[in-house]
């Protein structure tokens, strides 16, 4: 009897929780882009904060994180961290919940289109890979060089360890101009380190050996060897 | 003929509209138009990707005749002494009666093909040979002194008797020749996708010199002469996919200067007049004017989208097509935009191919590296009525084709 009471209480609280967060869930519908319907799937969840991810099948976007999620129920706004490029910002979404449907506007590259999303289940927010801690041997400044189609590039990588917190990195590539490459993620697995930049579509991956990192810089079709050494 | 004369100066007689007034007419074909119109008398001639060669009344836009080939015709005809000369993707080169469209003769080349390479432009699979969908033009002929000269996907530059179609000579290069040869002082000038630019003796087909452009063993993106040269005052001006605009001595092939466009193809054929070189780039979408003697930049303007169309200069105005479906008229001196014409397809902007600023909306175009990715992307790009065609200016009107399937007359 006591168990039953507890169960009923738990279910009631769960129901109350969901009733409080009607925006939470997996939402699916079509964005009415002229001449092309694009399927948009949005997962919105509320724990300590609102989080979410989005999938646009056919546009090569799967589980992209939502950024700047702002909820003032029944309204929600966010950006989808994907589909950006030179002079093109990530798509922004503004929507309002009414009659169980999420209706709003999808903005990309200055174009806007209406959509209606329906809730098709609980949220399945995709977890994004995060930076790891790094060992002391990786810490500090590294320098290297490479060449793309005859154009020389100089690389400076500064890796910062934050103890038990995730590491951070500054990556600067100097060619004809100075490129401060925004780093999304630093991950170390054994003697292997990976630096990712979504904005530049760039990854550096390398293995530390004899106080140098022997690796490859990957960017689009470019795969070039880059050895990073301590500055003299 | 293509670019107005055998030397390909890209200069046309005025007047030309400094302001946009109206679409005088537009002529519908069955497929996209990449070819540039040429005029002879009152008739306008051009090729269509529907396989037809067309003659249209330049005043009314009414069809005079059409003649079917067995492949797309993204080449610009030459009309000389009542005969029209043009090549087709069916691998044949045609001579037609300019008044009636009747076949006078045709010549079978070794067959057409597009430039291709393994892992082209970084597409996957890396070890698979992939044809280049941006190799979009066929070589346009130049006709001089009873001979017709053109390049072919079979790698040859051909010289045929203009009256009979008999082969005078052929010159073998190492890859596709889709650039259009220019002619000056008894020499045929043309570049090949083998990364070399050639000067060939027009009499006997012997090589006078060759110039080596850039190479790109990694992804074959920065290689090949797709641009057609202009020859003015003993200097050959040509763009290259290695992102350079070259000025070469016509006599020796020695490099006088080059302009580095930082990995952005120079597909346009430069126009040269009054000591200035007019050209544009693809990815960086820049419209340029440079000093013809020194190569110093005089003007650099944002063109908003890729430009494959070649600039046409008429007095103080320059016209150029843009792949976002607009025709731009610019002031020759300042490079400033005077007016733009936008195709209906560009205004519709299906699938958000363009941003609101009419730049290419890359995330909505190129989103995979599969070998068919760029072909699909190009199909989307061309849906906005892209203007590959180089504008012809005659009788106060501007004529050009669009991938929306229309040829336009604007005055």
C-alpha cells in the first residue's frame, strides 16, 4: 500500500513536470522553403537549463547542438550550430507553442520560412563530445609549418590544462593573413591528441613522441602532415 | 565570333545602355543556355544545351531557324562569310548556312569529354576518376583567312579548311582543350587542361612556345586553362584555374606579370582595351580591372557570386554575367555597379540557393563530398538562371543567355 502511494505520487509529479514543460520533447515537421520542403527534427529538454539538438535530414545535419536556447513559454528561440560558412551564420529558429503545435520561423542566410512542428515523443537530445583533460606533457606552446598548394602556413598551438577540468586550446594559423581558429574541442586519448574547429571545418590529430607531436591537419580535401615542436 | 574578334579583345561597338530600361524580348529554348550570342546582320546566333543551334531575329526575338545536333552546344558560334561554325558535345564540329541553318559540312573530332581526375576537388572516393561539372564550356572557334581553329575534349587543337571542313593540321595537347583559341599575327594561342598554354603556328600547326601554369597533384582543383586568351599589343592575357591571371609575351611566352587571386579560379576571358584588363574570379566573386602594362590592380569590386561569364566592354560600360542569375552593368573607369538585371528564377530563389544578398548559400548547395555532390550542387546553382554567357552588345541592346533556358535582349 505504501509502495502504491509512492508510485502514484511519483507518477503525479512526473506528469506535473511534463505539464510544466510542454515545450520539452521531440518535435518534427517541415520547413516550407520555396521549391523545397526540408524536414526539421528538434529535441528540446529541460533539466537545470534548456538544452537541445536538431537534425535536418538531407542537409547533412545530424544532432547539431542548439545554442542560445531562450524559453519564455509558450515561446522558444534558438540557433542551430550547423550550416554556417563564410559570411553565413547558423540558422535561427523562433517558435510559439499553440494547440499542441510548435509554429514558427526558420531563418538562414537572411531567408525565412514558416514551419509547423508536431510533438512525436520525448526528447532525444544528442550529447555533444566534450573536451577532455590533458596530460602535462601536452601543455604549453607548440609550433609547426605546412604548405597547401604552394602556400606556406605557420601554426601555433597553445594547450592549456585546467587540472580536472576540460583542457582548452588557442590555435593560430598564419598564411597571407592571421587566422585565429576557434577551437571547439580538445581531446586526449593516450598519447593521441585531437583539436577540432567546426567553424573552420578543421581537425588536427597527432601523436606525441620524443617531445614533438607528429600529426595531420585535416580540412575538407586537405590532409597534410604537420609536426609540432616546442619553440626554441 | 566569341569575344567579338579573332584576338578576343572583348570590346564591342556602342551604344550600350547605361541604364536599365526594359527586357526587349526573351527567347525560350528547351534547356539551359551557356553559349554566348553572336550577331551577323540582323540575326543573332547561339547554341543551346537542348542540342540546337539557333538563329533569332535580333530586333523581334523571333526564331529564324534552328538546326539540331546530337549533343548540347555550350559553345559560341563564329559566323563568317555566310557560314556559321560551332562544335557540339556530340563530338562533331559543324558548318551551317547562316541564312538557313542547312548543313554545309561536319567534321568528327576524336570525341568530346570533360576534364576528369581522381578525387577531383576533394570528392570521394579519392581513387575514382570524377568528371568536372564546372568544365561547362566547349571551345568556340576562331575563323581567319579561310581556316577555322578550335579545341576539343580529345586534347587536340584543330585547324580545318573553312570551306570544306578538311583537316589542315591538328596539334595534340595533354588534356581537354575547352578554352577558345585566339588568333594574332599568324599564331593561334590557347590553353589546355594539361596545365600548359600554347602558341601554335597557324600555317603548319607547329608549336612556337608553351607556358607552364600551376599544377595541383592533390585535388586537381588548381590546374588547367579554361579561360580563353586575349591578345593585344603583343601581349597574351589569360586566366587560369591555378588562380592566376597571366600576361605573357606573345612572341616568346615569357611571363610579363601575373595577378594572384588566392586560390580562386579565373575562368573569365579577359577583355583588354585602353591599357586596362577586365576580368573576374569564381569563388572570391571579385570583379577586377588591372593595368595592362604592369598588372597593378586598379579596381576590385565585390561581384557577389561566381563569375564564369567574360566581361564585354562598350565605351564607358562593362557588362558581365554572374552565376547568381544577374547581369551586371558597371562603369568602366570606377568598376561601380550601374544597374543589374535579375532573372525570374533568381528572384524565386528556389531551395534558398542564394542568400538575401544574392551570394551563393553554400550550406544549401554543397553538403557532401560524394562524387555526385558537386553535380547535384551545380544543378541547384544553375536553377537560379545563372549567366555563363558572355554578353553581346549590338544596336544599343545587350544579348545573353541564361541557364533558365532563355536568351534575353535588354536595352
